[in-house]
C-alpha cells in the first residue's frame, strides 16, 4: 500500500512537471513560434492548445495586436527651408512571426528599428513638403505617404533580380524613379512606367531614364515580418530658438489682416450709410410731394364744395363772414362807430333780420 501511494505521488509530480513542458496555449492576441535549441521549428498563428517536446523545445510568444512606437522628436527641414520639430508615432503589427524572430528577436528591438524607419521616411517626405502642408489639413496626405514608404525596404538591382527570379514586374517589387527639377532638387519619386520597366529589364541604366535615380524596394514584411499600419504626427512645432520670432511674425500678420478687415468694414459701413441716407431722402421727398399734392387736391375740393354751398345760400355765407369779422374786431372793450347803413352794422341792429333770413 505505501508503495502504491508513493507511485501515485511520483506520477502526480511528474505530471505537474511534464504537462506544462509538453502543452502550451496561444490566445487570440498572440502569435507563437517553437524553437529547438534556438533553431526554428514551426509557428502558430491561430489560438488554441498545442503540444511541444518537453525540455527540448521552447515557445516564443508575440503580440498579434497593433503595437505603438513613439519616434524620437526630430528637427526637420521643409522644402521652403523652415525648421519644424516633429513628434510622431507609428502603429505596426507582427505579420510573419518567423521573420520577426529571425531579424528582430524582441519587441524592444522592433521599437528601435521601426522608430529609425519612420524618422528616415519623415525626413524624406517633409523635405518635399512646405511648412503649411505639414501643419495644415494636408497633413493626412503627408502621413499616408510616410506610412506607404515605411512599408518598403530598399534593395539593390541584383537583389531584386535574385529575389524575384529576374522578373521586375513582380507585384511585390516596387521600382521608383526620382527626377531632378530644373533647380537640381529631387522631386517626389514616382512608379516606373511600363515603357521604363521594359527598358530596365534589358539594361541596368537605360537611356530613357536619363539622369533620374532608380530605386528598388521589396515589402518590409518580407524583411522584418512586420507591417507598419499607420504613422501620425502628434506635434509639429517651431524650434525653441525661433519660436518667439515666429509668433511675433504671426501676431503682426494677424494684426495686418485685422486692420485690413476693419478698414474694409469701415468703408462698407460708409457705403451702407450713404445708401440709406439717399434712400431716406428719396422717401422723404416723395412723401412731401405726395402730401403737398394731397393738400392741394383737398383745398381744391374744399373750395369747390364751398362755392357750391355759396350758390345755394349766399345770405348765410354773408352772415358767417360778418360773424368772423365781429370776432376779430369786437373784444368787449372797444368803441366802434358805424354808419346806420353800414353792411357790417346791419346784423347788429335787431334779431329780426335773422328771422327774416330764415
């Protein structure tokens, strides 16, 4: 009985030791490769439970998610000869675990290599862009071009022929032609045309290329096993030593623009006020003319009505005019001397006249 218990204990201990050595898991966020004494054996890219030879094989796990690399801030010169301190970061993914293990080994080494690649491509791209293009809304296009260039690894013509079996039209191979401008400055590289590819297949330096430079590239994933998914600029600032002068120029420029806008606004204000004053004057003159015309028409109509009334009752009109005269000349204290036959006196003699007139 004690021997059985001892055997069971030995088996349990051996299981505890051997099972972790023989089995391993890969989850959905990992990639794994198995090595035997440092030599690659196989890789695992799908999650699951797997078996390896205990004590002989070693499992190296890698992160399959997007990984971030913060590049060191660098002072770069733009095409319009302006210095910018650019702080950028990149996101990459491990695509080929074997290539990654062979060339980079660890994520620490990958961070250093990706940072160097991104900074190098940033320097090339920024040298072809103006300051305003880097710091304005066109920055998105700049970052896209940097990401595309970062995913290419430059090789020689002979390496391109060896790697792609003398086929320069292989879709994995990129051939870029860089032409020089009239001022002798290199322009942005462009893909080789079909005619240029035909010439390059025949000779190394065809006449059709001229003095332009030729560069051959293969995918970065074929060399390092990684893919740079995106590159972003976190910050693009002026160097500290010129920052104050740049801000002063910016303030002066904004002040000049503001002064111009104020002057334009003042001029426009005067134009609007002149237009309003003119419209008001026209409206007033029109209104006064209309009022004068209406008053004239009203007076004419009143005279016409009065004339018609006089024709019907002339004595009443005479009596009314006399009353108006009395109102003006008689104030209760004045002494008036009139002849008996005066027209003005006849309505003061007796009230009988009114009765006769009625």
